[in-house]
C-alpha cells in the first residue's frame, strides 16, 4: 500500500476527549474516527488490525471445534421478556420504536431459542456455536474510545450440552482457546474468578489486563496465583472466636456516638465485638445486613445473594423505617426487614449493635437468641494486604480491564425458554448452556495500552496492520526513488506486507515521526548517503535498534525479522 494514496488521516494533536493512550493513538494514527458518543468508524488502517484480531479469534475457535454462524442483531423483545432480561439490562438495552424488537446486546436468548426448536435428543449435543458480530449496548458512560463503545464487535460463543460434565468440558476448551487468543494477540493477561452478574449461572472467570484506566477492581495475590474480581474476592480471615455471654440484652446510652471507631473507643471494646447495620433496598422488603466492625459490605455480593440489584436506603427513609439514624440502627426487635449477616458474625454473641433509637446501643446481643437472621453469607469487601484465601500471599488491589468472560450458565435460559431434550433414558431435561464473550475492538485498545511509547504505537507482529513501513528519504534523488520502488515490489513478492511512504512532498522528519506513530514492527529506510554505499537501513520499532544491510540482502533480512516475530507470538 502506498501512503500517498492510502486514507490515513493522522493528527499531531491529542484529541481533547481522549484520556487514555490507546484512545489518543487510535485517533492520532488515523485508525478510527468517532461518529457519535461511543460509536466509531474503523478506517482502512484500523480495519486491517481488526481483521488480524478476527483471524486469530476465528482460528482458535475453529481449533476447539466451534462452528461459526451469524445471528441477527435485531431480536424479538418477547424472548427477552421471557428470560427477565428486559429488566436486567434496563436502560442498556436499545429498543426499537414502533416494533417489538431490541438491538441485541448479547445472544443467549436467540441461541437458546434455536436449541429449543432444533435440539431434540442428547445425541444432538455437544454443540459449540460462535459468531463474530456487532453488539449494541446503551452504555451510560461510553468513554476510553473503542474500549467501551455503544456498538462493538464481539466474538460470542455458546455451548449446548446434555450434562454438567459436558459443560465443564466446553468451558475448559474455551479457557484454553482464550489463553491462546490473548497470548497470540500479544497481551499480558490474567484470569480472575468473577461474578455471574445479570447473566445468571453457576461459575465464571474473566480474562483481564491490569490497567489504571480499568473499570474493574481485582484482588491479586503477590505470588500471582490468586486473582479475583472484587465482586467475589475473599481473603483468609479465619473463623471468629466467641466467648459465651449469657447476659441479657441491655441498653447502653451512647450520646453523640456515630461511627464504629467512636463506639469502640467509647465502650473500650475491640471492633470484632461490634455489629454494624447497613440497610439496602432490593426487590422486596428492605434488607438489613450486619457486618463486623468496620468491614465494608460489597454490593455485588449482596446483589448476587438476593438475585437482584440493590441500592442503599436514603437517610430519611431509614429514619421512617427504623426510628433512628444510620449509626443507631440494629437487628434486635426490628420488623419488616430481611435480616442477613456476614459470615464473620456466624455464631456471634456478646455483640453490640444499634438500638433503633438515636444515642443508644444494645449490648450482650446473641445473634441466634436475639435476632431473626435469615442467612449468613460472605458480604465482605477484601482489603489490601489481607492474605489470599489459597495461602499464596498478601493481596494487592488493582484496577483492570475485562478482555473476555466465560460463563457456566447452566439451565437458567433453557428453563426460561423451555429448551429441553430427551436424555439417554428418554426423559425430558433442560439443555445445559455456557456462554463466552470477547470484545474485539477492546483487544486492539488493550494491545496498544501495553505496546506504545511517547512516539506512538509499537505493534506486535500478530496485530500490526503492515509488517514494514518503507520510507524513501531524499525525494529528489532518482536513485532513492528507484530503489524504494524496487524494494516495494520485491518485499511484496516475498509475502511481506509493506506500507510505502512514497509521499514526494513530505520531509524526512515528518516521515520518521509518522512511521513511529503508526508503529509497524519494522522500518526500512532508503536514504541517499547509505544508498551510495550500497546500504539500506532497518529500524526495529520495538527496540529502536538500527542496522545497515547490503541492498541485495535487504528483503531476505526483513523476511527473517518479520517471520521470527510472527513465530514468537505463535508459540
Ligand atoms: P464490562 O464489565 O466491561 O461492561 P461486560 O461484563 O458487560 O463488560 P460481557 O457482557 O461479558 O461484558 O461481554 C463480553 C466481552 O465484550 C467483554 O469481556 C468485553 O471484552 C466486551 N465488551 C463488553 N462491553 C463492551 C463495550 N461497551 N465496548 C466494547 N467491548 C465491550
Ligand atoms: Mg457491561
């Protein structure tokens, strides 16, 4: 491709709305242009990268025996009503005006409907179906360029099995394929235990990349063995010890005491004797959750226990429900609430909590004796430096970007849509499903986040839009122009993808800057002085290493360089 004819609208200035390097560089290098908030056009250079990503994803999905199909983006809203996901997606789901259709944000419903109509027997399974297709999500804060768009390409796949063991196999195949995809795309990633969220299901893992600009928070053990999204992360807290306390509940006057720290100081007790109440609204009754001391409740864990979204109850409503303000609320004698407690408080006695009366607390609470606790669960938010639950060292809390997600859905969708089959004994059973997604533009943005410097993008060989940028400097020299033209065809014939900066009216300084910005792995520079000595210069973008090669050996040298890099990614 000749740069003089190629539509690559590069810009020098950093776009005002672009806060992260990948967003800045994708716009500056002319790969993409915004069309609306969270909606991007992929220009020719960007599309070449996207096609490289698609090629890798397709190869790895085919390798595990997945079959490619293409499902429509328009989806009957009725299917989504039947699985309850019109509410679950809420504002994120794009509805069409005047037609009972939505723009699909994912495809479990459509796949499950296909399974319902066409999978009749256990003999029809296992199946793994995948597609590479546009998804639509009305993201509330589309930001960071293509990292979070309102329209984006996803590789989504779905496994259909007769048994949970079959699902385990399909899930493991995907975990393997994902590891290969992200390694081949040159991304340093880790796998984290994750919450199934609004998708429902029995288990899931996220493929993540550590990044300051990530919207997810993860807990990682320093040894690197444990990694989990904060929504499910736990730490080794050890069982709580309780000393029997037969004293009856008694009221303590605690004037002006609002916080747990103040209460501990006022009573002269340790934090583990204090049960703090936090109140949330879920689907039904308000929920009071007891946490130990200053332990922070994790809303995602609560939402997953309740199976519905939750929000904290506002101060005013709290007062009308309990008769007290935030710091004085407690579980004893409280009616009209679902009362839950954190796992650390299991078996708790001799505890202090709010009296539902401002400036008063209750002491000597025995949870089993004095409160109607409906369940103990892990609701706690883990903290930096706590020990990983698997003994792999202290935890570090970091921000991360989700690259891909694999879910064991189980029979949730099959149950909702009636997708059943006849098992070996001729009995009807629901299809066991898995669902697996990867954001394709997000792979590109993440690759750039990890592979760039102050001058521009530093493409890894597998995603690079071209292998080589060929630069002719000294435009007036006929020898330079002729040699550059000859090398352009020679390299092309040798199967090397070359972007030829043949612009006659552009100075060497601009050409070098553009080549660094666009970031092809290898630059071949034809200059007057070197050429007079029969030499051509090669610059490796990643290391900045320069070498001079005899004209006759140039193509062979470049070929070697490009192939070596390809193999490194392909291992
Ligand atoms: P996130 O938490 O980042 O919103 P998600 O949990 O909604 O992601 P999934 O529904 O699991 O994501 O979608 C599968 C994959 O699609 C994600 O792992 C991610 O790579 C990609 N993806 C999701 N939302 C977007 C988006 N708005 N823009 C670009 N890619 C996205
Ligand atoms: Mg999302």
